[in-house]
C-alpha cells in the first residue's frame, strides 16, 4: 500500500511540474509596435498576446510562436496578420495544415 501511494504522489508531482513547463506568458501588446511584439515572441519562443480588434474595441488573444518547434506534432507555424497602429504585423501561430490547399499556398511545405 505504501508503494502505491508513493507512486500516485510521484505521478501527481510530475504532472504538476510538467504543466508549468508548457505555460506561455500572457502579454498585452496594445500600444506596442510590431517590432516589440516580434521581440516578445522571439525571446519567449511562444507567448499569448492580447490585442484590440481593428473593427471594434473587443480584446482578442492568440498564441504566437517563434517557429514550428513550439507547436504540437500535428501542427505547423503559419503566418497570421494582426493589426497594429503602424499597420499590419505578421506573426506565426500553430495551425493544423490543410493539405488539400497546398497548391494555393505552397509555402506550407517549405
């Protein structure tokens, strides 16, 4: 019984510790430039960025990554455009690729 409880305790501690390793910082980038947003993502590898919508005052958020290394095994890093005060800003997000769409977007396989 004692070995069973030790095994359960070690599993719980391992699960709790590994969850913290995948946590990405949540950063509000309202008022920040595109260069600042890219720098934040590059420094952290992955970050959840909060930003205002262009059409309304709604607060949007998404997880942006530096490259596909920070995505799950079935995902790739694809560009997404967000709008900043100085114009558009392209950052990478993890998405499941649409392989039927490969002829319209050949950069998926580069």
